[in-house]
C-alpha cells in the first residue's frame, strides 16, 4: 500500500488540535474529579451512583478515542464498579458522519484529486459511522462491490491528546474503587488505539485471517484492495449479510451452527496463531441469510499474544479441570500477575471458573443459564471485587484486558443466540496437537506471510 508523506500530510498530528482536545477533555475530567471529592467529603447518598454519573457526564459530550477507551473498560466487568460499568455502557461511540463536501476533501487527500475516477460508483453518504471513521459503499468499473473505510480527520491528534488524559481517568477509577489497579491497562489501550488508526496494519490482519480460514467456506473475511487503500483509508470487498440478532428466533439448530462458527472464528486463531479479535461487538459479524456462513468484518482491534501467554491460557484451563493449584498459580504468573498469595489465587479463580466454566463442563448447556446478555459476568465480578478489597489490591497485567474483554463479548453473543452446545468438546477440538513451540512456529510463519513483524 502507498505510504503517506507526513511532510505533506494535511491530516498529520497538529499541535493546535492536540492542545484544543486536551483542554476540552481536561475540563470535563476536572469537573468529575471535583464531584467525586464532594461526594466523599459529604458522604452523599448513593455516592457510587453519583460518582459514576459524574464520570459519564464528563465523557458524554466527547466523541472518539477517550470515550472508546472508557467503553473498553466498561466491557471488562471485573475492572469497574458495577454502577460505573452500567453508566459507561450507555455511552454511544457513534460519531456524526462527515458531510459530503468533507468526504470529498478527505478522499482527495488520500487518493488524489482524481479519486472519483477510480470508482464506477461511490456513495458519499456513509453506510455506517463509528468512533474513529466511517464506511462508504462503492463499486469498481468491473462491478465489484466495495466497502471503503475512511478515517475521520485529525484522529492522530485526538488519540494522543486523549491518551494523555487517560491517566487522569484511571486515577478517577482508582478513587472510586481501590480493589483493582488498572494502571497497566492505559498502556495496553493506548497501543491498541494507535494500532486502530493504522489501516495498513488492519489490512494485513484482514489478510492474516483470510489466509487462516482459506480452506473454509463457512467463515469469510473481506479482501483488502491495496490500490485503493492508504494508512487512513481501507478499501475492501463488500460482504452481504444479516446481523447476529436477526437470528435470535431461528431454530435451535441454526443458532447452534452460528455459535459454533463464532467459537471457531475466535478460539482457533487463538490456539493456532496466538491471535484474537479483541472487539467481539455484535456489529463486527454478519451471516448469510440461512446462517450457513459467518462474515468477519472488522480487524482494527486484533491482539497478537506471545506464545507463552497462550500457553498460560491452556495451562489454567487444565489446572482448573484437574484442580491443580500449582498449575493455576503458574498460569497466572505467565500472564503477568505478581505477588500471588494463596488468597489472591483463590480470588482470581472465582473469575477464572466463571470464564472457563462452560469449557470445564462436559455436557450440552448454554454459556450461562438464566443470565441476560447484558449481565454476563457481573455477579462474578462483584464477588471478585468484594474479595479483593480484603485480599488485594491486584494490578491487572496489560495483556489480560483484551483476552478478558473478548471472552465476555463472545459469551454475550452466545447468550443472545440462546445456543446450547458442549463447549468443552469444542475447546478440546481447538487444542488438538497444541504446544507452545508449535504455536510459536505457526505464529511466526503466518505473521511474516502477511507482512507483520513477529517480534512486534
């Protein structure tokens, strides 16, 4: 793909844009901090709820990176007090779409003044608008239908400014609840947000998944179109499909088939390549009309793990299945947890037995009987927080956050479907022939084949 020339780049990281954004965010967070202090000083009734609403109000008028970062926290139930998670979960990441004149200017800045001649048809009105960019329908002269993902202007400035304020947001979280120290998570979210701005990287990850599932007709990915892509413009083939929620009333056989496709699309890249889709939002999937094939649509938030981390995932699963306490401890250590007392291992196991629960139970079942999708993991997270206030605090390793977030998102999708599967059998099938050494070799070869750095 063509590289942008930063010296002539009209959307480069402008100092004025960053300063303006920093001031806007800072004022909101300062107000939230003052509200938290008042609630603590005067012992306000419903202090936790008031605190949560104050932070939500500070973020509610912002679009883009910081709000997206806040929602990343909200989607990992064990990171936040339940009141705050509920409030942040109501924030909307959708930004107002760019108007037609703005789209024309942005397309010209990415593909040149004759950009329109490179398409037979290009819809100036966005088909979908999100926090960092928007998607347009288009078509080539040969009739191939395209999805054109165009990044909003000055997103680099917005991200760098918001990441500077993320530390202040984390300080507010810690004042709300000291059971968990989320400091390392700022580095992790910052790295992932910067990656999401790099559409060239996303195109390589799209190809990585496309290569991995090349022998399957029932799991499909778009194909990137390099000649119509840049670092902030990603053009890909359009995949038709229906949203996951449109299958909630389908026959159980259909819903189970979809659940198996979702399971394979998430777990098999993890156990075979050490790669997960870190944003299992329902909008990132679609299905053919009968649910026969799954479309994977977004690769901006893909996490590549060291093989040792994935080996720890497998070790903890086996340690829990065999009630092997030392294996459990070693698994947590391999993930980066530190100062593990017996009490802390017990507390972490409360959460682990929830996450792994369906995989440990050798029978056909739902992911969580009697639990609504929006409440998935909340009760267990409350138990963990309560215990950590007595036994903790504990610092969450940075690599853990997207593993946890993705597992929760995937479980919620299974609950939406009401799928009934033997999850253990599916997981064991994904582990066939697993070894850390074998994973390392496959990961390196797969990443190199797509132009990705195995050591990054």
